[in-house]
C-alpha cells in the first residue's frame, strides 16, 4: 500500500514538472488580445484615412505603455506593436477592396498570437 502511494505521488510530481505551464500561455494570449483591442482607435483612424484617400497619419501615441512599448504606424496603414514583458510582436496590414477595409495580421511568437490573427482576417 505504501509503495502504491509513493508511486502515485512520484507520478503526479513528474506530470506537474513535464506538463506545460498553461497559466503562462493564457496570460500571454490575453496580453496579445489586449494589444489588439488597445489599437482599435488607431485602426479606425487608419481606416478613415484610407477610405478618404488621405495620407495615413503616423504620429499615434499608445495610452498603455506597459502593454505596448513600441507602436509604429506606416504611411501605407500597416500597424506594428510590441509587448516587452512577453516579447509579443503583432503586425496589422489593411487592404482596401471595393470601398471596404479588411485587416490581415501576423505575429510572433505564434502560440500567443490572437485567434483572429491565426485566421488571418480581422475586420
């Protein structure tokens, strides 16, 4: 009986050591999703400029510097953001088609990229 309890204890201990840290993955996925939501107004501004045929404004500021330490908006509308805590980099690229804007996105590390980016189309 004692041997089976010891065996089970060792087995559970090994599982805890060998299994990935799911809490960390969730925290990083939540961070990347928050980064996506944080730039919503920037995406709206870029969309407006593109639909009006204006030069895209590039001097946006981030209101959450702990969430996004680097923000770059290019004149073609591409938006790049970076989170230093989790080393997450996301890039959003607009496409104008028949008077509508659609967004594609990509990022690294791949396992922390929001689901919408993994599907490659963000509206």
